[in-house]
C-alpha cells in the first residue's frame, strides 16, 4: 500500500508529472495537476478524512477526477466514487484502475442510486455550493449511511470566501453562511462538529515522540498582543456529522498538511527574489531617468541661451563694411 502512495496521491505540487492522463482543468473541478493554494486545500480535506476511512465502506460523492477516492481507497475496505460527469468518471476509471478496492459510478449527487445504510462513511467536498438541491443532497447522505456512519462534508463560508473579498465564483450556485450550513446539516444529523480550514503561514513546534499532542494556537492581534487561541476567519468549513456522539470518527483537534518540497514557500521565495530583482532594475531605471532629465534640462538651458544670443544679434544695428567706413571717413589734415 505504501509503495503506491506517490501514484495514488498524485504529482508533487511543485512539479508536473504525467502518470496516465490529465483531465483538462476548466475551473469547475480540481485536478491533481493544480499547484500551490488549490492543491493544498483540496488534498488536505482527503488527507484529513483518511483516519475516518480506515476499514470502512466509503462513498465519495462528487468525486470529480477521482484522486480523493484513490487516497481513501488506500485505507478503506471499499470506496465508491460518484460523479455526474461521464468524462470525469471515464477518466477516473482509467487513471485509478489498479486499485481493487475502488470503483467509480456515474450518477446525480442529489439523487443517490444506492440502498439505505450502504456505507459507513460518506465524503463530499466542495459539492454543496454547486447545487440548488442542497436539502436533497444532505438527506441522501443521511439515508445511505449506516446507523453508526458519519459524513464529512465541506463548504466555503460565504462571508469570508465571497463577501469580504468581493469574489464571485461562476461555478457556485448557492454559497452558505456558517449558520446556514449548520442549520442544514442539523436537520438531518443529530450531531454536527465543525472544523475551520484556511491556508496559514505557521511556525510549528511539536515533540516528535508525540505525533498527536493537544494543540494550542498562538496568534497576535493588530496591536501585537499574543492570545492563546486561533483568531483566523475560516475560508472553508469541514463538517463531521453523525447520528450520535459515539459514531463520530476520532479526528485530531488540529491537523496540519504540507508537501515535502514546501512548494508554497518555494513559490513565495521565488516571487520575493523576482520582486527584489525587479526592484533593483527599477532603481537603476529611476537613476537613469533622473540622469536623462538632468541632461534634458541642461540642453534646454543651452537652447535658451542660444535663442537669447540670436535675438540680441537680430536687434543690433547692422555693421558697415570696412571699405564703406573708409570712404565716408573725414579727410585728415
């Protein structure tokens, strides 16, 4: 299982690799060839869900390209990826065909084709906001889950994702505020636990001997005061839902995700170096411009002086030729 993880999880975000084929990126659905921010956000949700998928029957609804279903299939007993797109399903079946615990089906997320209590875990990330039939979607999740099953679902927070940034995603038909999301989920699940997700540049301190310690987040406010709690506004929410507390999967309070190449930092450093180089070029260009302006001003002063001399010469009386001056001179005694 571990030997295949590089192929199943997909390419390193810092480079592009052609494993089997690439589903064209249109902006509507994520593909593993995307890099940096988008890669981190999408991959982290499935990495987070893996702990809940161990030894379970899993439905990954609106699976898209299939990379997430493949990640879960590494640890689950069975994974079924469902998507409405024939193209996405054909691609997923081809690209992830070597996984015997994984299959893909074409179908409508708001009208699930499976019998009641078919799965122990349902995952559906960044699906809700693409549908008008949100009530039917969540009701279907509750129906196909076993009594001790759980749902992991994500959704962008309309307040921070769109309102505060003045951003419009053309593929989203209905984004929800936090209270709207919780209210929707609580109509179908007795227990809803909310996690916040956002990309952060963090300094992380941990003991290697304790891989899952209790986490404390320190942040500083605008005045520089340090507080012992995270005050970041979530861009996305990941909700874990079940019909009882005991059915909730054991998940960490804080979950960190990154790539070994640290591609976000490498990109940041590259941009900084590029900006510094551009700054040096701009400084030299500014110095050259100042020198050119000084030469231009000097040339203008010389032109003004010449024009003044010319006007002076034009206004002076004409001088007589020497021979005329000689003939008109009075005779000497």
